[in-house]
């Protein structure tokens, strides 16, 4: 499962890339992809969702940070 956040900077929506490479809108499943969603069982909700029934996002939207509302993020190279 490939989760994404897409849309204008600061107004990103949650999405998932389906088996065909299309972005599907997760807004009806979770509010955002952030620490609150991850801590409250949001991944289980996403896994249960029928991705083919979610609205496909048209065009080539801007992709934002993969997880929102993160103060400091550390990563190794």
C-alpha cells in the first residue's frame, strides 16, 4: 500500500496509489495521514476500505509530504 498526500501546499488530502498506479482519494476514510491517524488505527481503516470504490484523482496533482503535521523529522540518508 502506497499512501500519499496530494494537493496544494498546506491543503493536502490523503490518498493511496492503487494497483493501476492511480491516486484514490482517502478523505472519506481518514481525515489526513498524520501521527494522530497512525496512532488511532487509521491504517486498519484504510486496509479495510475498497480502494476501487474510492474516487480517482484526475490529472497530475502535486504530492506533498508523506505524513502531515510533523514538527521535526529525522531520517538516515
